C-alpha cells in the first residue's frame, strides 16, 4: 500500500483509491455528471458538470493503476484525480515521492519573486550544478509560471503583480530529477515531485484564513519563510533616506506563531515536542541592505553549492544571519524557532539583485544571488542531495 | 429593500481584503463575493498602465444566483497600483439581494452595466448601508441592443447564442464569449433581454474574467489571451464558444425555434412583445415551473391566445405543453381561450388530430373544469371530424376513429348533430362514411331519436345496406340506443324493395338474424305493412328449422293486420314455409291444433294435411290422434274426394262392429273398390283388417267360408288379397286361446279346394302349404298334437290331414333321404378311385 497527499485538498490518500476522469470529449457518448466534490473545492455556488469519474478495481498485487477504462464509453483514460476533491493528480503520483515546499511570508515579503527566480534558477544554473532537470507536471503549472512569474520578470522587466488572495491557485508542480554518480561510477537518477505553494501575504493575516486557504503548510516537507528586512524598524531606521520603503505589514513573529499553531493543531503535536519540518528563514531583498552588511559578509560571496550542499558555507551564513537577526530584532524570533522546530536555519537572498523603480519596473536585469540556498538546504535536510563539509 | 453591499480591494497597509460591507451580509456570501469578484487584467494590456489606459481595461460585471434565493451582482474594475505602489489592484463592488424580483424591480442584471450605483473607490466607513434602490445604466437600452444585433451577421449569431443559453440553463454547459468588453455586455444583454425575465434571471454571467475555468458563470466574457485554452475539444464539446475576435465558434447544429422568434422580434425592433410575453411566461411558470424551458411551446400558446394564427406544428407543441404540465388544471381560463382558437383552425392533419385526441383524453380526467372539458371536446370535434376526416384516407381515419370511440361527446350533440349529418352526406367514400357514422353514434354525437338521423339513415346508409361494411355498422348499431332507428330505417327500405329479389337476397342474412327479424316484424306490424311482413317471413323461414313455430307465429301475427280474410296470406305463408315438401305428421298436428277451424277449413293446404294424416295412419289400428285429425280435417272445405274418403275410413274403423256382417262387408267392398286399386298399401291394410275380423270372430264362420271361396275362385291371382289373408291369419293365431280353433277351421275351409284341385301347391292362392304349414310347424309339439287331434276327430278330414301331414313331413324325409343317397354315391366313387 502506498500513500500520497493530494496537492489540492491535502488529504492523505491510498494510491489504490486514485480515481480517473473519462477523457471522452463527446458528452453525447459519455454524458457529463455533476461533480460535487470538485465544485465544492473550487467554491462554485452550483455543482459543475464534469466528465465521468471512474473508480477502477485495483488488483490486490498492485499499488495503483496507470489507466482505467470508462465503463460507459470504454475510452481509456490516464487522467488521474484525487479520490476526495477530484482535482487532477500528477502522473507521478504514487511512483515518486512528493516534496511540498511551502512559501510563507507577510505581504510584499517577496514570496512570488522568490518562486519566480528559484524555478528559473533550478532550470538553469542550479539545475546544471545538481545535474538535475525540472519539468512541469501539468499545463496549469506551465501557464501560471509563464504568465504570472516569468513573463513579468524576465520579459517585461517589471515586478510581479500582487498575488490575489481570494483566487484559488493551482500549485506549481514539477518533476525534479537528479542524476548522481554511484560508488561504482554509474549514473543513478533520483526523481521527486516538487510542489511549490505561493500564496498572498494576506492569507497569513489570521489563523482562520490560514486554516482555510493554506492548509498545505502542515503537509509540507519544508518551509521557506521569507522575511522582509525592510519591515524591521531597526533596519528601516538605518537605511539611507532615499531608500524606497514598503508599507509596514504584519510582523514575522506573528506569522511564524500562526504557522506553528497551524502545524501543531493539524498534527496534534504537543508543546513539549518539536516540529520536524525543516524551516529555512530567508531574508529577502538583501540587495537593499548592502550598506548595513559587513564587507566580508557571507552575503557578499556567491553561493558555493554545487552537486553537493556546502555545509561550511551554510553554517557560516546561518551564524551571520542569526547575528543580524539578533541585532535587528532581538532574540524573539530565534527563540520561537528554537522552541518549536527541530531544524531551522537562516539565509539571505536577493531575487532581483537590485530594488525596482517606483513605477514597478526593474532597473536592471534580474541578477539574483543566493536564491537557491534555502531550497538546497531543504533538499539536503530531506536527504535528496548530499552535504559536503570541508575540514578546515 | 434589502440590497446589501460589499467592497473588496487592496487597502492601505492591509492588502487585499473586504474593505467595507453591509453588516447583514453573512460570512459565506462574503467569501463567495471575494472569490467571484477577483479581477486579473488581460495579459495583453499594459502591465503598468496609466490612469488613461486603465479606463480601457475591461469591466467585469458579473451576476450569480446563490443558494437561499440570493442573487449577487458584482462589479469589478482594475484600478492599477495599490497603496504600496504595486500593480494588480482592483476594486470589486457587489450587491446582494435575497429577493431579486422585488428589490431590482424589472431590472435585468446586465442593465446595471454602467450604472451610477457602482463605486470604484474605497469609502471612509467600513460599514455599507443596504441600498434602497439601484439605478440602471443609461447604455443598455432596447435601441442599443437592436442597433447592436442589426449589424453584420449578429442576428444569426444571436440565434446561436440564445440556443446555447437555453441549453446551458438545462445542462450547465457554459458559454465563452470573446469580443470587446462592451460587445460582450451587449451580447449578454441581447440574450437576457430576449428571454423571459424568469429565465434571464437564471443566467449567471460575467462580462470579463481572465480565467473562465475558475468561475461558474454560464456566460463568461473573456479575451483571446485569457487562461481559456480554446482547444478543439473545448470548442466542440465542452463549451459553447463564441470567439468573435478570432472567428472560433462552437457548432450549433439546430437553432432553437424560440431563438428564431427572438431574432425576428429583434429585427422588427418589437420591444413590446418581450414585455408582454415575459409577463405571460412568468405567470405560467410561477405555477408550472417544469415548463420553463419549453419556451417555444409557451410562445406558441401565447401567440394563439393573442389571436395569431399558428401552424399545425405549433399547435402540436402547444398541446404537448398543455398535457405535459397539467395546464388544464392550473390555467382553466387560459385553456378555454386556447381551445377555442384550436377549434377555429382551418385545417388539421393526422398528427394534430392524434394530439387533439390526447388532449381530450386529458380533459376527460376527473377534476378538470367542465368548461375546459367541453371546449376540448369541441376542439376535438372540430379537428378530427370537421377538419381532418374529409381529407383523410379511409385507413387513417379508421385509426383515428379507433382512438376516439371511447369518448362520449353527448354534450356537443345539440350543436354538432347537424354538422355530423351534413358531413356524412358530403363524404362519398363508403368506408369513411360508415366509419364516421359509427363514430358519431359511439360518441353520442347523434340523438337516437333524431328525425334528422332517420332521414340520414334513409338517404345515406340504407342505400348502401348491401355493402358488408354497412351491414357491420348496422349490426353494431343494434347494440346501441340507435337500434330502433336502424330497424325502422331498414324496414322502410325493405318496404320499397319487396319485389327486388336481388336486394332481398343481399340482405337475407340480416333478415335471418333473429334480433333483426323480430324487430322488423314488429315494425311491419306496427306499420300495418302486410307485404313487408310476408316478405320478411318468406326470407326468414327459409333459414330456420322451427318452421311450425314460425308458421303459427305468422298466423298469430297476421291477426294483427286488419284483413277481411287471412286465408290467402296463410296459404302463402304455408307455401313459403314448406314449399313442395309437406309438413311432418307432428307439424300437421300442431297446424291443425294451432289454426282456427274456420280458417283451416278454408285453406287449400288442408288437403295436403289430410294426405299427411292418412299416410301416417295405421289403418288396421289407427292411432287416436290420426282419427282425431282425420275427423277435424274431414270438415275442410278444400279436401279432395279421395282424401275425404280416406279420412272417412280412418274415422270409421274405430266405429266398426265386428259382430255385424254388414259392417264387415262394407269394409271389404271399400277395400276392393276401384278407389283403392292404386293405393296398394291402403288396400292391403283394409283387407287385412277385414280378414282378421273374419277369421277371429266365430260367429262369421260361414262368412269366412264365403270369402275364402271368393278368394280362391274370384281372386285367385290377387296377391294383395291373399297376402292380407295370410297376415290376418298370422295375427289371429297369435291369440293362443283361439289359435287351435282357427288352425282347425282354416284347414277345413281351405283343404277342400286342394282335394278338388282348385288350388295347386305353389299357386298365389296356396295357403295351406305356405302360411298355414309354416304357422303349424312353428307351434309347439303339444299344440300341434292338440290341433291334429281336433282335426282328426272328423274322420273325413282326418285322411286329408294325414295326407297334408304326409306331404309336408314326407317332403322333409325325401330331402333327407336324397341327401343321404348323394353322400353314399360320393363315398362309393371315392372308394372306386382308390382302387
């Protein structure tokens, strides 16, 4: 028996329960049926007519089926859907492990920009270093990434529009395949499904909204917590006068507290136990803080991670960022993290490389730095890549 | 008025959120409005637009029907940057009502396009008061829509769009429109203005969405660069796509007829129609909601009651509508009007007629207003009888009539009878005429006592009574109240055909029918039509077995006619009844008993009856009935002399005194008279009777002797006489008490003629060696010995007796000896052969 978590409704399901949707296009051959679960998921006031759902009988010796035959029209279909919410599942469901990566952060912290640049980097230089490929698992992912993330940043050279909170989004789903050389010199491939959830910062403004809109956090295999340093009063005070500062939003401690409460609530984790989801706390917009950083800051160095995760670099950066955090905000956030999470680390990055202009245009081409560090740390923590530590 | 409001935008420092709301709005509805009001601008428009450019961004005016009878109209517009300077902000203003009809009056949601009610900026208060009224925009007018659809091929597209919209309401298959934002609003307006308000208010729509997949509006306006894939499968099967910018359209195989109506009205710029029809439609649908999608049928019904002449096909739709949705009970007044219109249609075909039958079937149900039922009956009569039947083929008409037979349209009798009769008169096809007539009777459209009917029967039906179909109709009618009418008409018809053998033959099978005959008879009697009565009797009696019963019935009935004399009719009837073969003896008895003596004595057939009587009489021992009949018939004035004598004999025999020689002689004289010479049997019987008396009565010994002498000498070759004597002898010796005397006496009387050689053995007159010998040897030995002893007591006779005995016995011994001799010779021959 194999289990998986639906990337839409986050129900834990048995792969033997996976349903299929008929793909016969002609409703006169195979009449549509009202799909209550699907309509409920998407919040439709009326039930939508959808192609027929097929619940195949899975032989006892199989974990899942790769296709089913529609009993009505006899059409063969490979379109798998969740048995609970009836949303489409990636074809890799049940075959490879799923890693859901949640992006958490206040409004305008830079979550969308982070995802936009990270995915591009995974397809480009990080991918090359890891000997990995990133392939979108469905059209929604392709279209959403292209229209909402890639085009504005890389083609129109402008910042990404606000993420609209009430709009239900399809998660960005990719097959992340990495080639590794075995001890005997053979190429070995490891594939996982990466699911990125980017949501509007407004959704972190109350636990109620989080419970409704971002249930995925509890089910994620790693959280990247984007912290906007420009929201920190101590930082704002020290920045040059001509720095364009964003409006003040929700404090990061509040969001972290809500995330902790949500995870403990969902998994019924007592206060005495630590949460074992690794959390990467990443300061965004580091490019705006150049004047506040030490000249020999790790943030001024390029990320050294290659096919293996550079543990030395990570430890140094983590210490440095922890020190900055202590300096700028005091011990509160770190204390909260320490008392609630088994694994957490601090990072800093810049998605754009330079602050945008006041009209939303990019002043320079996207030149991110250390964008991959939090993500690679999560891969390392999940043992998807190996770590390398130099004995100095 | 409870129009609640909701604002949603990215507010200063708080980001996207519900910025203001009416306090009565519940959480779920707010959540819905937040989602449904999402605005993402088209990709192709500037991503960092100026204020001027923003004015050209599409407006999203959406309308949704929510649960609990709530409706929401959402107006979302792009407003560019939010407080943080980031693009992507929009302002969504929603109105929610749970009683659309009251709160929005006659406004359709699309009429809020450009309405001053909408705000696009945050107010100062987070609390929004419920609105007391909403104001329509000035743009969406009938004229604007008429002008819009009048250009290019938009009317055709509108018909497709309306067809799709109607389908969408039923199947929820959604419509995607790609056009300019304003045109999309106009398309939606054209569709919703074209439909009755009730339906229009069920059509959810949005004038713009970037992602049609994420919303549930039936009509989604969008742009070419939206998230919609426009795949071939989507265009062909999953959606109704109307992409006016790229000319991509889903195929609409058949345009809904109501869509065509709407387009025509649009073309005629007839806005009044839509208001009137909508009022009508809403009234109907409020009580018969299931018929809400039968737009065209409702339109046809509306047209019909508005006085517009609609086609047969449309009437069929109307009838189906009425039946399917029980409109008869729900809207009796409307139905009365509609049925009146239906009655007035100029032509009707088979299908409409069948539908009218179904309609009446429905009207005949319990609980339907009697006036509606009456009108339905009238419509059925008008369609099936007056409009359809004159042009229908006989076989088609038969089918229709078969379905109508169950109906009772008596209520139409008074006003429709004349029309029925006129129709029958005008129809030439016999089969059709008869089918219709049958129907009229069955449905009680004709009064059974109608004088018009009588006339119609005389002139239309009876002239074709020889046709098998007519005869079937006639027989069917006998089982109805029309029986008397038909019988009388038939009687009248036959009265004129008494001498028409051909016709009488053709209808003889009907006359022979007991049911018909009896009634016809009554009619003939009632009409005092003796000729008819006789004709009917003549035909009827030929086919029946109980002739005597019929004959006597005839005799009985004939009394009812005022005739001076029945004799001639009686004789004709007798002749018709028995023809050339006379009645049986039993029938004769009944005839003589049944017919009054005065009549019987005058009838010529009494002579025939006399013949029957004597031929069935045993003259030697005549039965008392024969004697009685003979006695009665002897009074007849029409007897032949011959029969009179015979009957006289029959009546005389019982009176004979066997002691009186005179009587016996009279009998002999009669038997030997010339009269009986031709009647052998009769002569033999009378002679045997005579010889019995002669042989058996001792007193007549001498007379016996005389007549033996006459037999031997005068009648020696009269076989009949000798046979009669021998039969009488055999009869006489059967009485044991006197048989010995008779043997002795007869031997003595006859023997002397052998002695004198007057009789030779083997002659006709040979009595002793034939009847006597056989009778003697058939007696027991003891009896024979007594006879011998008696005969031999006279010595003279004894010798002759011994001779007789020797002759008769020796004859036997000789035969035996001869046979023994032959056997001996045979044995000898055989022995010689062996040697």
